[in-house]
């Protein structure tokens, strides 16, 4: 097992445990999905209790640093995820070699589902993202404020946030979903942040409301860049 070796080489202290050595047999890599997942997490919990510091808990050890924004969930009753759609297609020889002709699931669209404690609206809100983006856009702004999903939840809407097929947590299928592309930072300066001296967005000088400079080196813009993912030529058509 390479990961434990890498961590130990880096100065960590890792115990490598094979499940069969502690009486749990027949598990693969997806142990969290298997019939004995409760037994496995019970072992993990026992290991954590034995090997972490004992005594009164110190929340400062567990809390994320101030650089990671956290938001209240006072209006959130439950969360879920769901894959909408999807169909089986044949794997292509150019990408899958001797596995060509076997089945691959294509076109399933991932979505987060948030339910408020009090549903006060008759219809849900479904939020779609832009090119190179994912549904995460609606959960937090690049400058660390709660995203629109929290506001809509507070107003009593059930909220769906999707990742278009072939990006984010929705699988990309080579041979079907088109060529992959990703925007450069300079492109994003031009088309997203509407920088006056660079922008090509219509009426760029009349509605620039980016919270920072909107250029490389601006911490808000750099965080926005970290959220960029690839986009594929055929993925938008699948989401219609």
C-alpha cells in the first residue's frame, strides 16, 4: 500500500491495517458501500478513540482555520445528493482498447439537494452553473460569503445545485462528451471579472462589480480560479 508509505516518509505516523487481519473479509476498495460498512466504521471509530488524545476535548484542534469560511445551517433540515438521467453506451476501442463494446454510463448529472426546515415555497429552485464551473458556485462566493443557496434556503425553497454532465462530480466519457477545455486565468480576467482595460464582456465598463481587482494575484480572483474545472463540448447539450 503506497499511501501509508508516502505519509510515513513525509514524517507522518500511519498504521496500515488489512481488514482481513482484524476479522473482516471480502471487502474491496468501496468498503463504505458494502454490507458490513457498519462493522468497518466501528473498527475505525475504535481506532480513533484509542489513538487520539484523551481527556477533555479541545475544539481548537478540530475547527477549520479562519481561512476556511463556515456558515450556519440553522435553516437546513436535510441534505442529499442525486444523479439524474444517464444511459449506457458502448466503450470505444480508441479509449478502452480490448474493453471496447462493453457498457459505460454516460450523461448522469450530479446534484446536491438541500431541504429547509420550513418549506414555504410551492416549487423548488434548480441552479445551473456557467462554463468551467460546478454547483459549488452557489454555496460560497470567492470572497468567503454564503452563496445564494443559503439565502434561498432561508426563504423556504428546496434547492437543487447541479454539476453538468461531464464535469465536476458528473462523469466525463471520452469518445462521447467532446473535447475537454479549460479557460486560462487571462481569459477569466476578460470574460468574468470585466477588467476595464482587458474585458471583452458587453458593456464591461458599466457593470463591473467584482469585489477585488479581478486579476491574477487578487486573492478573491485566485480563489475563483481554483474552482475552475474542465468543460466538454457535448456536455451542455446533455443537460438540456
